[in-house]
C-alpha cells in the first residue's frame, strides 16, 4: 500500500535529484523510497535466531583492541605457514 508524502526541499537539491534520477532511470520518488527502505533495517528486529554457541560469543570482543589488520595477519599466518 502506498502513501503520499510531501517534502519541502531546496530547489537546487530537487533539480540535482531529478538529474540523478534520470541518469539512473528512476523517479525521484523511487530513489527516496529506496533510501527510506534502509531505515527499515534499523527499526525492525532481526528474525534470524542465533545458535547457542553464537549467542554465547556475541559481544565477547566488545571493548577489545582487535582490528581488521589483526585478522588479516592471522589469516596470513594460517594459510602461508
């Protein structure tokens, strides 16, 4: 079901939005809807159930000093050793 939404935006922003929409082959309304759809992920709970092992590990690295580079070093040692 669709619902009408009125937005008040700067003329230049609307002009640029129309140019981008035309290049993408979409309407401005579709681009706004696609953008707003991103908020859905933030407001709806994740329906997937965590396994007991994953649930027990969730948050275990919070506050740690671990970084992506640490993980990359681990993989290099594991696969190149």
